[in-house]
């Protein structure tokens, strides 16, 4: 069977189904619009007007009149804000005993403590390092001279190079064996 013939058969079947169901719906519609006797049809539905008249009840207005007198209005949408709250009575007055005068003791001048000496401030800048991993050389500047130092060497007779990192160097202080190493960041690194 070729596709064109198949299409014609399906179209004919569709038209047949539409005519069958369309005719039944058309007949029901005509019967519901009017009595349908002009077209030769009779309505299958019962007369609706008779059913509606039977269901209408008599309104008893006397029974509903007493409810109107009990109505009280609720919120007034045109009023502004809440009504003012009632005023509270003033709190009772409590008499407190008078405070005792405070006697100030003379303040002794601060005593300067003579503890351990403080390591000197670091007055050099770390510029970076170069050389092989096992013999890195740290480069410092003090504003006038540039100083190169290996690990363990003394810089400016005050600092000893403890460790050389990628972007920092750890310095210990000469004459302060208990002081921990101080880390000095690369100049311009923002640390």
C-alpha cells in the first residue's frame, strides 16, 4: 500500500468519526436550545423550569430581622492609629541612702622595670636571594650599602642569618641567644 493511499484511508476514517460524533452533539444542542420539534427532534431532558419552581423556598424576612439589631461595626478604615493607652500611675518614690564619700589614695609614680634587655630594631631591608639551594645568598640593603650573606653569617654586627626562604629571611640577634628569630619579608611584598 503506497503512502498516498494510506493517507486517503485515514482521512476518510477521520471524517466518518467526526460526522458520527458531530451529528450526535448537534442533535443534543438543538434539543437543548429549544423544544426541537421544528426540526423533528424531541428533547430527552426533563423540563427544567418545573424543577426550578419546585426548589424556590419562601423567604422568611421576620426571622432574619432580629440579626440586624445585633450588628456592631469592627475596624474603622478611616480612623488613624491606635487609641491612646491609659496613663500609668507614677512609680512610688524610693529613698536611697546617701553614698559614702570615696577617699582617694595617692598614686605612686610608675616604677620602671629593669628586666631583660630588648633586641635592637632591624634596620636593614631584605631584597631577595640568589644562588643554588644548598648555598643560598641573602641580599640586604641598609640605605647606603648592599650586603650579601650566607646562612649563619653576621650582618652589620647585630644580626645573624638563621634561615633563607623564597620570599623571607629569618634573623637572630647577636648577644640575645634566648630571643626567637625574627622573620623579615621581601621588600615590596606588603608583609
